[in-house]
C-alpha cells in the first residue's frame, strides 16, 4: 500500500511541475518583451530549471533518463 501511495504522490508532483512550468513559460515570454524586466525573465528561467531538475529526478525512479537543455542552448 505504501508503494502505491508513493507512486500516486510522484504522479501528482509530475502534474504539478508541468503546470508550474507552463505558467512560468507564460511569465517568461511576457517579461522578455520588456528589456527592463529581463531580470524577472531570468529569475523565472531559473525557477523553471529547478522544476525541470526535480522532474528529471522523479522520472529517473521510473527508469526514464531525460536531458534538460539550458535556455542558452
């Protein structure tokens, strides 16, 4: 039973991370349009990368190896 709970918890977190990344993408695009707010875009990019690294860690438990490209790539 505890294994099912952990799987459900991981799946819920994956959905949450994907939702957060979607919202961050919108914010990044909005702030990229204004050079004055480019610092905000950079901060959102950093948050996005942290979420993606967490997602990568979760996917590894499912034996899924992913590569995350940096925004500069």
